[in-house]
């Protein structure tokens, strides 16, 4: 995903040729070594694999099948399809798109909960009772049925849960685990906001995307330095 953005900004076929093979190997590694139950969904075996080191999602034990890593891999495979196509590997591009769609469907089959209208992270096949933006991540794939997209958007736009003054808290305002200052337990991260700006643009929610973009930029500009994360209240 990041590599494709670099190519879009400064097109360089040699760059894509150099990194395509290693990126394919990276993608393969997740599926080959991080799917203990072999259901096609990737798991986190350690919190550090996620980048969300101290998220309450990991308080219940590991490994965790989580919507965020599977969404990242869906986006990665879509990006690999674009790279493959640019390199003239059209059959591989078709395969990547097929794999991406299959992964999106698996998330619906295994992680979607109709009652709550959320995608749940699972520990020992049971939903983890913590509400985070990562429960909404599959929105980014742009491959969900309208009924699911609408329900995720309702959660996203709810000011009592996620639609805060500075963007999305990393644990919902309404969740008992929410802490506005503790890393990954409630602060706002600019990169998480950014992913949702792109997700919203991808599904045609341009006004909402622009609002989240502007809130994020205003937050960053309000401080003398760029911070890793921000208190989601102040």
C-alpha cells in the first residue's frame, strides 16, 4: 500500500520490480505462519506484531484473530494487484484481487456480528468485549455489502463512541477500558484517522472524509510539534 503510494507520487518501474518479490514473501508469511486454525484468517500471536502494543484487545490472551490485520492484508493484496498489473503480470494481478475478495468474505463469515453491527476480534473463537476503531476497519476494503457498510458508518459517526472533536479515539469513548491518555487505550493517532479518511473516500463518503481530514490537520497544527498520539479529550 505504501509502496504503491510512492510509485504514484514518483513512478519508477525498477523500484516496483525490486520490491515486488519481497512484498509477496511478506504477504505469504502472514498466511503461512499466523493461522493456527487454518481458517484463512490471520492472527496476531504477540501484541507487538500489531503495533497496538498496549491495546485492551490483548488483555484476554493471545493469539487473536483481528479485523485490523486482515484488513491490512486485504489492502496489501489489492496493492500487489496494482503493482503486478503495472509490471505486466496480469494473471497474478487477477489472483491478488481474487484473494483480497476472498479474505473480505472470510471476515464477514467469521468476524461480523449481526446483532452488534461490528466486526469482532476473536480469542478462542469468542468475541473480545472491547470497542475500538479496529472493529470498523473492514470498511476500508470497500468490499462490504451496503447493509454492513451502513451499520459501520452509524458507529463511526456516533459522537458517544468514535466521532470526536479530534477524530477517532483508539478505544471508544463509551467503553469501560477507555483512557484518553494511555497508549492505545483512548488517545487519537493521526495515522488511524488517516486510514479512515481513505476508507471514507473509497466508499464515496467524501464530505465525512473531508471533515475527518480537517479535524486531524487542525489537531496536528494546534501543537508546536507533531506528536505520536494526542489526548482525545483535550
